[in-house]
């Protein structure tokens, strides 16, 4: 195959969008130093990738997995211990107090909170006065 075209590759991968993703992934692998499966013949990486796909000298399953992994934001492992995960979920459901914030009933803390609340009210009153003055000026 002297010149590769998209029509040559469509026979292998019927979806054009999937073909572009696979070829781009393979071209990036070649740029990163991956082993070529065909002769380069002074072709650029995307052309080499398309030629590899057309000649089926590269694994399409491996390319598909690589494309999927590159698009995933959260990688989940199937190799986890399901028993441990089940125990963790049961413990979390049984004791949901970890979700609620705890408030200590120390007298010192409550006094500080009252002082903060009073200062907030003073600030709100001052803002109301300023806004009233602005309205009368207009």
C-alpha cells in the first residue's frame, strides 16, 4: 500500500470518529518512542499510524483500551478486596455520626459565639444605615 487513505482504514474500523481516536493514540505512542510495526518510509507519525491500522499490524484492542484509559478521570481498580469494602460501607452506614459536625458545650465557646453574633448584628445595622443614606441622596 503506497498511499494510505481513510477508506482503506474504514474497512477495519467502520466508525470514522473511532478511527481518528485510534490513529491519534497510535501516533502519540510512536512519538513517545513505541516500536514501529511497519517500515517508516519517511512518513510522519499519523501516516504511519494509519498504515499500521490498515495493515492490522497493531492491536486494535490495545489501542481501544489506551484511548479509554486516557479519557477516564477516575480510575477504578477491580482488584480491590470486596469484603473489606463491604465492611467499610456497613460501618459507615451504622455510624453516621461522622457526617454531623460536633459542637462542644464549653461555656467559653458559647460566649465567643454570642459575641460574634452580636458583632454581626451591629455590622448589619451599619450597612442598613449606609444603604438608606444612599437612597435618600439619589
